[in-house]
């Protein structure tokens, strides 16, 4: 059997011997039920999950790992729940274990519902944190592999379980949670986590569809995971490693913003042997791509242009006309039914980009302008005392803006 091996960002062939090994798939950030620009992506998600199930049938992994953000919101619509149920049922029919954790978009309680009953069907779903990672040990060809399931953690989630510890940061929270259930020496171990993981100050490539961190407070350094053979991460939508090759974000299986338009979506196929891990990227092909097109409106409305690629794709259209066309969105959707956004890039837009707030600033009071300036310079707003002082100065005419 031949596998593509991830090495220094490139894929290369290598022949695999008959050694005992266990194979699993690593996915994350399904965001089932997500809407983008008013478009439901359930049909696209159904297509991609069927594709994953087909790959399971072809490559026969022991397990499918889902590293968080199963749903797009804590109260998913009924259609999203039915789709996830159908996916789990399809995998259970192939005798494939499912190892899932709650991400920051999920409701831990909903995801963990009926968890003990589902284990009879090899579905291990870890929602609410209970003081330590949940460990599931799977066996394949005589090889035992421990999967440490760690749902998304905040410091406040962990503090009640470690009352004598000072849990101030996300790094503290994850470190304490892992210390409560250390790895078994001499046995391959896989960590499944959903955190913002960095590597010695290197931050992952991000996209607009992710929740932004504030000041790096949620960073967890990958060095914390050195004891694990492989780290299956969720939270970031671009597939990538963090530090060593075996600490990886699977990325989302679909594009969820136009900042992801150049991503090649895939899942990670991981083969674990004693002292060795091999990683294969299996590409995923969407029902509709998310891409950007541009040019004059009249040119884009030509049928031969629309037929050059899939006109059903989700599109961001950049018009270069100097004058805004009436009902450009409506006219474009006659040929491109899934246009999500229309913007102009012309002489006027480039000029406005140089002075984006000029007209807005003209309409603001002197006090509003000063408050903006103070916030920009100091990173903090005026407090109530400072606001009263500023108002007094303006009234007395001692400040002219």
C-alpha cells in the first residue's frame, strides 16, 4: 500500500510495511447549520459528509475524530441535528468509532447528551468538562492507542476542579486538565483538543470566519503537548501544522468565508505505529466552491464567461465599472444564483479608501472626535470624570477643535 506522507509542507510517496498500525481520520469545524450571507449551507454540508463517509468506506479507518465545533451555534436548527444524526448513523453502519469533543461554538450539554448510551455504538462524545480528559482506548491488530478527548476549555471552566490552583490563562487551564490524566508510558497517545494553539510565538493562519482572540489571552503553546504522539486540533479553518508535523489543525471541510477562497480543504488520514506517525491529506471536493470573480458588469453577464466555471458557486463579485449599475446584484443572480456579495473597485473606491472616514468625521461633534482620539492614543476610553472635564472645557470655549 502506498501513502502520501506530509513532510515539510509537501506530500511524497512512501511504501508502508506490514507493521501493526492504527488508522484514523481527523476532521474538525464542521459548523453544521451554518449560514453565510443569508445562504444556508446544509446542502453543501450534507454533500461533504457523504464524501467523508465514502472515504471511510474506501480507507477503513478505525475511528473518525471530530475536534470540535460540530455545530455552528449552541442551539442548532433541527435540520442540522438531523444531518449530524444521519452522519453518525452512516459511520456506525460501517463499524467505525467516532470520537467527538465540544468546541467553542457547541453546547457541551447538547453534544454530550446520551453519551453513555451512544458508546455502545462506538460513538464517544465528550461535551461538559469533568475535571480531566476522557480517555478512550482503541485496539487494532494488537496495537493499543489512547485517545485523550479534551473539549474546549476556558479558565472559568477549569477553576472549580482545581480550587487550590491559580488558573488565570487558557494555558493554565489546559495544563491542569492534562495533568489530571497523564499519558500511559510506552503506548501511542492522541490528544483531541479545540484551542487556539501557537508554537513558540508562531500563530496559525486565520480566516474571517473564526472568532478573534483578544490580545493573545487564549493562546496555548504546542510545547504543552510533547508527550502525545499526535495532536488533533480544531478551531482554525486552514489546515496546517503547529510546530512539529504531528500537531495539526485539520481545518474546516468547507470554505466559510471569502478569506478562505484559496484553501484546499481536506481531512487528515493518520496512521499510528509504535514510535511512528504518518499523515495523509485526503482532498475534499465541495458541491459549490466559494470564490471571487471580477471585471466590468457587462463582461460578467456574458453567458460564455459564466460557463467558464461553475456558475452555481458562492461568489464575491468585484465590479470595476466607474459608475454603479442599478440592481447589479439582481442582474448578476440571473446567471450566478449564489452571488453573496458585490463590491466596487474603481477610481472612486480607491480614492475613498485613502480618506475612508472624512465625511463621517465631519458629522461628529468635537467631543466625539476627542473621545476617538483619546481611545486611539491610550487604548482606553475616557472615564466619567474625564468626560465631565472635557464637556466643561468645551462649554467655556477653552478648547477649539
